[in-house]
């Protein structure tokens, strides 16, 4: 699958925002969370050398549990780095910390270049270089779009909300503006029932695809992950193919939480009424 350059940037921003939200959720009582930012064209051995020096310097950490946790995080980062022969085109951001167990986060397809090589240790992940890569949230613009969406949906029918109605309008080329919540994290499953009805549904990421009743005839339908499975990428690819200007909307906007909770965080302003 290839997306147009603008849509690809949007996809990268959407992924970055989700990882940022995940990283922001963690805070530890001691300084054990390690964030590594690597600019493009940095030789991998240089990063490995830096991690080795940080590992040695951890000898100066007085508290033994913190020292152990930091070293475990640095070792996990060094292991992870072996997957790279070269640094990706916009650089690399790695984060690691021992929470219940050692965990590593990777961002290697970034919307903008990483400015400098930094290894930082703190009670929180140092996400400021990541935030700098995201366009500023625009709650006023997003609130206006969502107000328009709800008004038109209840009024002349030139808007839809929810994954399935929005997907349907995308596939027939009726979408003028596609709205996706920044917080949308889900995969798309395709269900085929024995009567030949095909439906697309959002399912939680990294969970098995359960059997469902076909919404048309009620027969038991088997599901499989759609290609691409990730919901944001799936919707962006449809918008690329059939038309529709995509926008990520912030949950901080008025109606943003309602849009996310009640409508899957997916909706569209249409070129003409749906007729439903
Ligand atoms: Zn059916």
C-alpha cells in the first residue's frame, strides 16, 4: 500500500500522537525512564557506543534498584538497536523503562527529522522532541468541524458519524472531509457470512478476531483482519483512493470526547446527502 505524501505524513503524525499518549501515561518514583533521540545519518555504532558509556556511568547511581532498572533499560535498548543497520531517513526515537518488566518503544517512521543525539534519564519520558514534530492542536478549528458534523448529520443529512457509515460513504466517493479522532486505536476486520454479505468492523488491536452475527442476515460470520488492518491507515488509504480530505481532530475540542466515545472517533462531511 502506498499513500500520497500528505496522507502519509498524516498517518505518521497519528501514530506519533498515539505513542506520545502512551509514553505520557508512565511516571516512576525514581529517574529510570530512558529516552534516546537519534538524528538522521548517525552511525549505528556511535549510538551503541553512547549506550555503552551510559551503562558504565550508571555505576554512579546510588540506589541499587534504580541502577539495576536503568541498566536493564539500556541493555534492552542496545539489544533493540541490533535490528538497525542504518538509522531511518528522519532519525530514530527509542524509549525504554523497567515498569512491571522492561519495555521498549520505537519510533522509526517519523513525520520530521530528529534534531540531536540525546540520551536522557528521568521520572518521565522526555517527549519534547516528539511534541515538536506534531502540528499544534487546533481545538477551535476542530470544534467548528465537529459542530458542523453534528448539525449537518441531524439536518440535511450531508454528514455521517461512526466507522461503518463513514467507510461506506468513503467507498462511494461521497466524502468531502474525513474526520478521525487522534485517539482512534483499533484494527479493521472484514466479516464474510455464508450468504456472501461482507462487513467491515472496528476491533481492538492485538486481540483475536471473534466470530460475529452478520448484521444483514444474522448468520455467523468469520472475521479476518483487513489489509491494512490499522483503522487510521485503512481510512486514509480509502480517502486517498476515492477522494476526501482527511483531518485528525483532537479530543480536547468541544464535542471531541463525544465524537470519540459515541462514534468510534470517525465521521465525514459529505458532498451530498446520504439519502438515509
Ligand atoms: Zn449475511
